[in-house]
C-alpha cells in the first residue's frame, strides 16, 4: 500500500457505527458467527477459540480492544450482511476478529488514503494505516493488521490454541 498511484483492495466491515477495512491480502476468509469456547486467564479482548475445519483459531474482539460498542441487529441491516469473524493471517498466524457486519470488497487508490488522525473513535492511531473519505460523507478507517498486536500480545494469543 505504498505507491502513490496504485490500487489495492480492502475487505470492509462495520464495528459499531464506523466502517473499517483491512487489506484483502491479509484476509484468509470470512465465516459466520460460530460458538466460541472461552479460555481462562486470556487477555480481556480475547473472546476465546473456535474450531475451523480442524484448525483452532483464537477469536479477538476489536470492540473490546478499541472500546467500541457492538452494533445490534436492526431493520436497516441486510440479512446477507450479518456479523461474523474475519480470519486474518498475521505473520503466518490465523486470528479471527469479531465484526458486526461484513460490507464488501472495494478498491482504493493509494493517493486517496489520508494519514490517520491522532485519535479516532477511541482507537489509537498506531493501529490505523490511513483514512479514506467516502462519497457518503463518512470515513473508511483502514486498519494495519501488523500493528493490531505487538509481538508479546501476538505470542500470548497464538499460545492459546
């Protein structure tokens, strides 16, 4: 996501009232909400683990991590766009993150990405790659999956399985 005139694709999703995106190259797959087994003494933002076709995946709540309230289902939500988990591949480790709603895959031009503001909806700018202004007047917040967890946190999370 570096060159000024290059395009890249983002998987976009909703957390609370905000729209977020992650680079499609970091996404392994998207799955519907499944039963998650809680893990004792896990970090506060870890929901637990679940079994995805024989592979144990830790599930993270970005709501808790970023102090965002979950969006409850309402009539303006399309049934095909319900909540679930996005399975990310972070440094060859699979980690699932809980989302309120899958939006869509979009293409973004690098020149349209603005630097992150100092503080945005309670999320530290260290987790944000950039922000793209939407035609609707809102913003798309692009998360940097490599910076969501430091090395120590990542080791603790992947050690759960």
